[in-house]
C-alpha cells in the first residue's frame, strides 16, 4: 500500500544513513520475494557504496544478503537508471524513510495531523497517572497524556524520533515526559510499573509477545490502551484484540476512515 507520506524523488538515497539497525534489518529481510524491489535495492546499493557499507556495519546480520544483491546488480548503469532504482526503494520504504524526518512525518502523516487527543483522553483517567507510551513516534500520544499525567515515559526504538521528542520537550519546557529506547516486545522497565500503558500503530506483528510485555509492565488494575490515529482507511475491528478481551470504541475520522480504539483493564 502506498501512503504518499513522501515524494521519493525529493529525497536522497543517503536518507538510509539516518536509520536504525532494526529498520535496516527489516529492509533486507522482509521483501525478498519482491523481485523488482530486490533488484532496485541491489542496484542502488551497488552504486552507493557508503550506504552499502552502512547497511553491513549497522546490521551485520544483513551482510550476506547485501553482498548477494550487490553482486547480482546490473553493471554499467547510467546515472538516470541508478536514480530510478533509488527512487523505487525510497518510495517502497516510505513508511520507514519518513522516520528520519519527524517534521515531515508530522506534516504528511494524516494519522498524526488529523487526530484529536480527546480520542485518547476519553479512554482512561490520566490524572496523576504514571504512563508508558510504546512506540511513541513524534509523541502524538505522549504529549497528549502529559497534559494530565504525573509522568509519561515515551519508549521509541528510532533514534531520530527520540531526538525529536527530546528537542520538543526542551523547546516547550515540558517537565513530565521522559524518553527512552525500547520495542513493544522488549521494554526496559520493571514489572508492574505503570498505571496506563498505551500505544498506537504498534501492536499487531506478534500479538502474544507484544501484549505479554505490555501486560508485564502495567500494574494490577492498570489499563492497556491501543489508540491509532485518524486516517482515511476503511477497516474492521481487530479480532485478535477482541479475542484477548479488549473493549472496542469506534468513530469516523474527518477524512472518512473507520477508527477503532481499544482498552483493557488488567487483573493479575
């Protein structure tokens, strides 16, 4: 699915030098059956040795694959042909490339700019709560919760996004948001720490692992919230979350999307 979050022709292939290990690994792991993508990536890396070097150094588990697709790349490509390959890869990976440019992410991702914070704050009592935001991104949920919460921990595995949140904290003099690393299935927090654990556009790759980790760090009697942003997508409720006992809430976004948010009180 193309989201049109970026126009790849406006971006340098060097954008990949700004991305983290987990993204580089995903780029080299999850699309091997897509022939046009693999050929384009091989060509782009073959003619961008600094980026190829970075891929191997940043994600050593991808080394053999990178070497393989570079070796298979066409020889003697023109500058125009190389650029077409770069643009193809940049556009195909737009949902990752945009992480390197948080301001563009805020401006171009409708799930951020069309979202109303009331869709989060209506789901739980955030007053004086200790809150964890998993996969915080540019801080959509974290800064909304911080208006009422005692403290919010923004857990984000992407360095450029962590730095963006830290800069916003400093720029806006926010005193109760703390930024740390961490993924949904590996959070750097003690058991039974938080009153509220929330996320959006995060849970769904490995439900059992992710929800087990979110449950581990929430207190007995605490709440887990899944609160996606408002986009124009037509969707159905998440059967996996419903099967695991989550309540579901529905609204139509400004752009006509079907938006479902979820909440579950945890008893241990």
